[in-house]
C-alpha cells in the first residue's frame, strides 16, 4: 500500500501571524514596489468564462472573466526551504499593494462574492505575486448597424491603470495573444463568435499623461436565420399578396381595396416591430432598405388600382355619352342599346337577337343599322361557339384593364431584380 505523507501544517509550527511572515507591518504598502525607480512591470492574462449578453438598444455587452495580475514585490519575499508559494484569500489583499486596474468605458462591474469574495492571492518566496479575481463587467460597445441584420460587430474590453502612468506602471499582456483564453462552450443566441484577440497601446489624457491600455477584442457575426423568419419572409409574402389584386376583376372594388389596405397595414406593423427592438440611430440600416422598398411596392399596388378605377370611370363616361348620341337614331329601346358595352347578361343579348333588320332601324339609316346588326351577329355567333362559360371568360378578359396586364409582369420582375441587387450587396 502507498504511504501518503501529509504536508506540514504551518499553522501549528508558525507561532506568529501571516503579516509577520510576509513582514506586512514593516513596509508602507501604500506605495508601489520600487517607488521612485523605474516603472514596475505588471503582466495580465484573462480567461473569459462567459459572454452573457449583447444589447443593441443600450450598445453594450456583459462579460464574466477571470482577471489575473503578475508582478514582483520584494517586500513580500519570505524564507522557504521548499520554494513553494503561499496562497491567501481576499482578506490579505486589503493590506498590501495591488495594481489599480480598472475597466475603461464600463457601465457596471462587480467582483463575485458568493460564498466569499472570489479573490485569490498567491505569493512566491522570491516576491512574485499572482493576484486573481472573478469579475462581471458591462462595458460600452460602439456598434454600426448600417448593415443590420447582415452585420458583424467588433467590441473591446479595455483595461488601464487609474493612477499610475507609464512612468510608474508598465501594463502588458503576459504571454501576448496566449494571454487570452476562452471557454469553448461560450455561445450566444443571435451571434457567432468569430475570434478573440488582444492588443495594447498608449492612451493620453491631457491632464495626467500617458497610460498603458490593454484591449480584449472579439468579433461577432449575427445569425441571419432568425431575421429571415421574422422579417424578410413575412415582408416578401405581403408584397406577393398585394400582387393578387392584379388578377381580381377591376369592378370588384371592395375586394381589391380591402386587400391593398390590409397589406399596407401589415407592412407598417412589421416595420414598427423591427424598429422597436433597435436603437434610434440616425442612419439607414440594411433592413430598413428592404422593408421600405417592400412597403413602396405594396403601396404602389394600391395606387395601381386607383389608376385603373379612375381610367375605367372615364372610359365608361365616354361610352355613356356615345350611347346617348346614337339613342335617337336607333329603333331599339334604350335598355337594349345598353348591351353594346358588353356589360349585360346573356339573356339580354339573346333578347336582341330577335330583332330583324327592318325592326332595328328604318332603311334610310343604314350606317347605324349596320353597326347594330353586326354587333348582335357577332354576339350571337360567340354565344353559339363558346356557350355560357366562354362568354363569362370573355367578359373577364374585357374587364381586365391594360394597366393590370402590365402590372402582372412589371411588379414581380422589378421586385426580383431588387432582391438580386440587395442580397448581392449586403450578404
């Protein structure tokens, strides 16, 4: 069997206090190590535990991380036979000097304190110190939504000493890009985390001087599938639904008007819903272009029917005046003469077929008589060849305005062309 040797319990052999072992009371820890001399180097490394949330409305992000500092303070050196370090919790931190690193542009931040303060201090015999804490910070992220929701965002968490300039404290990444570690399980619902990387540079303040600043940069790419389902597909379907009115009889005013108004209101609701979850930026977003162009297509379909209805009314007014002009020269009653515009039923047309050439008009009015006779003859032949269904189909074709015919091709073709340009530019 293996025999395990227990480590010696220093609390039983050391009669003094920890402060006496580290000689805390013998030095003034309100001053940095090597005060008055060259800048003390402080290495930093970070392990990102989670990226909790990204807020487009507030333009910020929340991150939980382990922040570690490395420096050497010879005042904390102690004799040791085995060259092992000593580990302490947050109670000793308040009695020694630690770097005053803060998060630039942070809105809220706190050190976790459940069940105790999540702080660790490890001191080595030669005076090297490892200071680690678990922090959650909410920091500002300036986002550009000009390509939203087909956008990528780059955010940065910035670390800097608050009191010590670069002449007193040299803040640097301990192992370069290897100083930043991330948990492989980090994921966000709306974003794909593309990469994390570190940078550093000097920051200047006019009143105090130059400071070393460290950056934790991460790039996020937005998932598009959610917006395809919630925004793009409904908007496209509303535009296609507005085209249905081009195949409806131009005289069905309630059907075409209600369809147009419904699609316009639905597009307004989609636009309002998208903008409600976004910050009120003063520039145009990619989704705004798509939604407003779709809204214009829906609105133009309503205007198209307004033009068709107006031109139909003008055309009927001209035909009515023409019928009134020839009503005195024909022997046909006024109700039968109205059949000439193609708007009366099959029975009306058959009733006119019983009129002979002599009954229709006197001999001396041959031009008017021939016009009426030929019209009735064509209507009678059409009825015999096609029957009732053929006549109804002819009436539908005659009741389709030329604008409707062209709109059936122009509207879909233009919208497809717009989609090709839109997705080639923003995707």
